[in-house]
């Protein structure tokens, strides 16, 4: 299996007066968050909400990075608003925004697609099913 990339648009959801940016993102379902390089955070004038300690898988090292928001991600006629870790030199699309937009990876085609079970609008699970919840009589 190879590396999957996806074209997307990034915007500051609090600043409609700023231009959206086109980006090519590495898609990694093993990563949780959206990660963006510092120059994108600066271009979008995103506010730092907090610092986060993140660990990189390649070397196991910890890094203290900015967590910025609100980032609007648009792709495949879907969008979400999320925070982003400012780290690295390219955009990385992780599992949380992919789940929010109800997207899947097609490994054989090395591409991201909308979930075929919900082709028109994203579907989200607001509450997980639990077998321990008593059913009404």
C-alpha cells in the first residue's frame, strides 16, 4: 500500500475576509488531528488556543506545538471545522476530521472518497450503542 494524498481547501472559519488556501494533504488514519505547517497557520491568521505535547511516530520524540483554531476543511463537497496542530512541513489529514466529514480511504486506488453508505450528506454517530442500557418496557 502506498501513501494517500488528498486535495482540500483550508480556511479560517472566523475570518470570511481571508482567502481560502488550496493544499495537498497526506492522509493518515493513524494520526488523530489535522496538522498544518506554521506558514499556513500564519496565512490564515489562526489563533493559538493552547499548547499540545505531541509525539511523532517516526522517532518517538515529543514536541510542544501550538493548537490553533478554527480551521475549516472543505473537500469532496463536504466540510468540517476543527482545530489543528502546527507541526511539520506539509498538511496532514488525520482521523478526527475524516470521521467528521464521513470520508473513507480507498487503499487500492490511493484516494479519499465520500462514504458510499452516505453519498449525499455526512452521517455522524451522536451516541454509541451500548448493550448495558436498559430498554424501556
